[in-house]
C-alpha cells in the first residue's frame, strides 16, 4: 500500500525541476504524513494522517 492520508486521500505529487539552462529532472513530492492513534467508529486505530487534517481537527486523536 502506498503512503496516503487516511482522511483526505492525499498522495505524492509528480512534477519537474527546471534549471536556468532548462535541464529538466523529475521530482516527487511527498505529503507530510504522521502515524497517529485515532478514534475511528469508537475504536482505537493507528492510521497515517497528513498534517493539514490534523490541524483542521478532522480526526480525533486518542
């Protein structure tokens, strides 16, 4: 399973780094994920959550 936020589904983004001389190299940007214990359907479960979901209060930590 790939690294993905359990709440919003955020995954890696792909793009390119272009230098001044227009040399292009591929780049992969990963979301800032944290493994936390969260309460899901009344049960304690360890999930991967991005920091944006943690800050906005979309998940209740245990």
